[in-house]
C-alpha cells in the first residue's frame, strides 16, 4: 500500500495512507470525521473516468494512516496535506474537502497559498467559523463541543451510532437513499479510528478560518444540503459566500450531512461542472 512519511512522534514514524488513480489534473479528496478516504467511494470512479488524477488519503489517526498521540489541530493537519502535495509534486490541483476536511483546505490555502492549487471545493464543511464569539454571535457555544467530547469518552461506539443517524438523516432516508448496510459499514470505519484522534479532533472544529478564507483568490465551490443536521447550512455553507470572494454555493434540496453518498449523482455533476470550467467562467 502507498504511504507518504510526514514525520515522527517519539520513536514512531508517522505515515499517511493514500490512493492515486487516473491521469490528468489532480483532484485531492480530504475526508470527514471520523471516516477515511473510503468515504469517497461514489466520487472516485466518476472523477477518474472523467479524465482526472484522483488522490484520496486518510488523515493521521484515521483509516490506514499512522495513529500518533497528538497533532489533530488544523495547523498540523494542513502541514500534513502540504507534505503530501509536495512529495507527489502535485500542481494545478483541485482540493475537495468534506466536513472536517474543509478545514484542511481552508488552513492549507491560508498558510501555504495556492501555488499548487487552482480550485477548491467545500462540501458540508465546518467553515467559516463554528465557535460562538463576540464577533461570531451565530456560532455554537463551547458547551456543544464539550458535550460531544463527554459522550465520546463515555461510550464512543454508541455516540458514533447516534451521530451517523443524523449524518445521513436515517429516519427519513434509510431504505431509499441509503441502506442499513451502508450505515453499518460507515460505523465500522468510524469506530476503527484512533480513539485519541476521534476525541482530539472535536476541539479543532471550533477553529476560526475566516482569515484563511478571506485571502483565497482561486475559484471556490460550496456544496451543502439544506437538511444538514450536523452542520446546518445557515451556520456554514451560506456564510461561505461572505467569507470567500469567489465562492459559489450549490444547495442540495433535502440533502443531509452525508450528501456524498445519499445525493452522490447531484454532487458529482456539480463537481464535474466546476472542475471543467476555465478560470473566470464562474
């Protein structure tokens, strides 16, 4: 299996697992919490067959990547992404982040610039800023994040089961747009992640990305479901239009958080349309 070394912690190497398919302009897929690059199942083949080189990787602590004890803040995660892009020498790339993965996209562009990147996509993302503050009154109280942390510590598998029910709006969509087996498969991946990574990542969700986003000059596509229970569109997707100068929002009607599975056809069509546009056509 292919791995990229991103450093060491104590006596242990830290390696990122990645998959690399196809030829053409690179599209880098960055998964959400607490999943792995397998969550892009319904996008990879579509993008490869459309003529793109598709790179999907597992974030540190998740999937098949190394499980260091620390490093689950966005500064470190963005640095991990930079190492991957540099070691694979990717240029003219599109970065596509889902949920927590959108934070990597924002922080990477804010810290490392767009020399290697020409487009960015944020799907069901944590951006621009989830944590409530004096200058962000519509954010969430810190107690929300603390409650999630307590639930993970009490019974991580049980919490993830409840989380995934809302992730896919299972009470409405199970049996039509997602199966019980697909939810179970997702739970298997999620519970297989590092418990420490699963817990520590929660604190990072309150990261303020507004400064990172304000400096983005490349074209940006935002895709968000209007029935997202995990990251409601009013607090996230809609606010991206204010945070990014060249952003365009596509709203998926009835879409839950996990639209890359439940509404994959719509998401894929929007991705292909955006990736195929020449700069300036938005």
